[in-house]
C-alpha cells in the first residue's frame, strides 16, 4: 500500500509527503492560473508521471528482455484547454541511448508507451502524443 499526506500551506501551494520514504514534493498553481509557478503544478505532475511511468516500465522490460534504456532522456509538453480547464494533450519525446535495439525491443518499447499504468488510467479524451527516437537499431 502506498500512502502519502498532503498539506495545503498557503498561497496556492501544497506539500506532499511520501510516508514510506519521507520525500516531500511541493506544488504551486501555475502563473496562468493565479499561482506563483515556483514548482510543478498538479497538472505538470500528471504529465510528468505519465512519462516517468513509461520509462520505468520500459526499464523493467529491458531487464527482462536484455536491453537497456539507461541514459534515456525525455521532453514533456503539457497542453491545457479551457471550459473546463483540463489537460488536453501530453506530448512526450524520448531519446534513447545508443544501444543495438532489435525490432522486438522496439516493438516492446512502443507497446509500453501506450499501455503503462498511468497511460491506461488517464481519460481517453486526453491525447497522448509519443515520439520515440532511437540512435541505433539493427
């Protein structure tokens, strides 16, 4: 069971504490929604969590299937919509390290990018645009 506490401090800021590790994450409302924008917003964390989940499951798959994503880097862009205010699209671009990925490895990675737990938990109307860039493949 994963548990955390969240405390509203002041000025549209929260502090989230992960109880098992004690790690604290702060959120701020973004500048375009009356906040200071001094930290991740809650919607930023949704977009970041999507990418983090994908990369984590890719790493697990790599361990099981003999490939590595060590050093992979991603750029995440969150697109907001209004009426109601919500995330309308998350664009993720992942650059993979120079590794001799096989066609099977690439198919696994592509499948994971569409089926990680966070991806499957998000509303189907939220557009997920995923670009996977491989430096080397057979």
